[in-house]
């Protein structure tokens, strides 16, 4: 298997063969997670710290479960009660954690680039669980695994990403990953929710759902991220749903076997019809949640292998010098 990364900070540094390596290993962990005994010793003896500066349910629970199933000692750091709230800087926190000799550090932070900065200061593998509007690599990987299992491939598909593109790190990571895998990408949403320079992203851009969804294989809906909005980006949630909320009528413009995705949390009746979200024939939203645990297991397993190899190499060099 080919996976050269020391950290998983974003999709951008990953080569297509490294993406495939993660997905292939994650497929094996899907089988493990469906077995009666769900334990592996891939991270036995290693310590994983989850440090979430933003509230999270799915991602934090998924990383915690992934680490425990791999045999790691897992600690969830409660930032709300930590020294960060008392004025300690991110780097001081990083140095404190580094002194505890963790092996894997999972970080979510509201500032873009914060996780990259932290990774420069610690001696362990760092996984980006979402930083500002920058990236959310494991979400894109679990989306890719969900698509591949539903469609039989992750190349040469037509994928529509709909909604609040401008504020979405999920959209950014998916655009990078799906672009690397040679898919046709469409962005659908109001101009107020499109990022600057969207025309340079190698995507087709649509304001009309009917036009944008025409003949697509995958429909990926995004929520309105009001916590990142300053001002009125949409007239009202009711009007937004009328124009951009996914329902059966709009989905009819996609291919008959098109799948419906959503990274969660969902706002039913705002960006997606609740009945459609629960339709087991079209929606793979619950599959995404299941794939999330497997993908995070695979990513941590691969990073742990590289970490052990690097430490063994350093120990060998030290022995030669002695």
C-alpha cells in the first residue's frame, strides 16, 4: 500500500494512489466494524488525543470510536474547560500536549491553517478534523468511499455539490479529491453562496437546480452554515428551500439511480426534504456515517505505520552514531 504522509492535514497533498490506499484499507475496516468482534491491535500501545475547539457530534464520536476499535488509548480533551479558555495560546497547548508524548493528535479548529501550524510543533501524527473554511479531509475520504461502494467506482462520475459552497470546508476537500479522481464536478447555489474565483476551480457553476442536476450520478447537499455568515446571504429559509432545497421533484432531473448525500448535520426542510433524506433507495446519508468510522480507522492506521517507521529509522541512526 502506498501512503507517504506524516500527517493528514488536507486532501491537496495526497496523490491519487494514496487516496485509493486509504479507501482500500477502509473497505477492510467496514468488514471489521460489521463483525461481532470489532477490535484490532493496529494502534495497540499508542495514545490518541482528540482536541476539538469547535463543537462536533459525528466527527468526534467517529474518531473516538475509530481509535478505540484500533486498540489506542483515547483521550478527549475538553477545550471548554481547558487552559485555552484561560488565555493559553494554541502553540502553548501544543507544547504541553507534546510533552505527554501522544502518537496521534486529532484537531478541529475554527481558524483555517491552525491545524497545519500545530503539526509543525509536535512530534506525533496530526489529523485535521476540520479547520475553518480550509479543509475536512476525512469527510471527503468517507464521501469518496460511500460513492465508490454505491457506484462501483470513484472515477468519471458526474457529481453535483449544492448549497452553501462559500463557507464549506467539506465542499473544498471534496472538490479537490473528486477532481484528482477525474470526475465531472458541478456547483449549484445562489451567487451569494459561491466562493470568489469559483470559475477557476475547474467546475461548472449553476444557479438553477433543474439545470445543474441534469443527468448527474451523485447529489451532495450542504447545510447553510449560518455560524460563518455575516449578513444576509439568503432572503429566507423558506425561499431558499423553494429554490435550492432538494426534493423528489428536483431530484428527478438527475439520473434515475443517482445517490443523495449530506455530511450532516441536516436541516430538514431547509436544504433537503426529510422524506428524501430517509429514502433508503436514494439516500446514502447513513452509509456516510458508517464509512466515517472505517475511513478514520484506515487513516490513523496508515499514519501510525509511518510514525513507527520514522521512529525506528531515527533509533537506527542514533545507534549507528553511538
